[in-house]
């Protein structure tokens, strides 16, 4: 009986540990307000909305306010790991953006854009 319980426990652990669901994707799902941009405190500048569609990808809407005008861009994101987000804009000709995730939780996200080394901090709305 002990052997059977051990086999059931081990099988359950193997199945759950093989899941490709990154904890980042669970934390990421929802709207995020940018609070810091390249070391400067910002307010009402950018909101990123992530909508999880599977274990490692989803849709993203990025809205920026520049001189009182809102500019939005949509696209898809893919998580290559718990430390890398690749955003592909829907609009042809826009650059793919790769972020390295420095830290994340359900309330704060700190990323660094690979192409320009700028660090951004977001707070969950």
C-alpha cells in the first residue's frame, strides 16, 4: 500500500512539474501602469494590458500618452521563460520588442528593454 501511495504521489508531482505554465504569465495577466521609465518617476504615461491566451503567450495592448494624446499599439507576446517577454506588434513595420524580466510579482513588474537597456517599472492596476 505504501508503494502504491508513493507511486501516485510521484506521478502527480511529475505531471504538475512538467507544466509549461510560467508563473510570470499568471502574474502578467491584466493591466499595468508604468511608474518608472529609465530611472524617472512617471505618472499617467503608459499602460500595458496583457491578456493571457495560453500557458506562454497572449495579446498585449500598449497605450502611451504623449503631450495629452493617447497612442495605442496592439500585438502579441510570448514568454520564452520566466525572464523573457517578446512583444510582436500587429502593425507591420513596427519593431519587435524584447524585455528581460528583472523582477515580478502579482503587483509589480520590473523589466529591461534589451535593445536600449532602459528599465521600466510597472504597477498592477
